[in-house]
């Protein structure tokens, strides 16, 4: 079992980093990790801004925690399982 964990310091900023900036889609990038479980910490996103392209990726089950309002507690995180 392969587990990948990444402190992203804001999930919406991922699209400015490689390999996201090349594909503009989460699926090929998640597939490239070749992981059974992918964990993102410090997603810094509230429920109303958590878009479907982030949380509904084909072939993955997603589990996430987000604060109801913008604050740092509880910390927001996401787990995707292949």
C-alpha cells in the first residue's frame, strides 16, 4: 500500500504548481502519484468554495474536513482513496 501526504498550503493554489499547471485536471496528477491513499493537509478552503473538480475525481473516494467559516480551526484536510 502506498500513501502519499502533502501539505499544500491552500488547495486552490495547486494549479500553479507542476504537474497541475500542465494538465489543469486533478485526475491525471492523482494517477501519477500511483498511490492508494493521497492526503492533503492545510487545504485552507471552506465548504462553499470546495468545488466538485477537487472532491469528485473519477476513480477516487474523497473524504474532507473543512471549517464552516474561514479560520484555522479545525484545520481543513482532504483524503482521496483509489
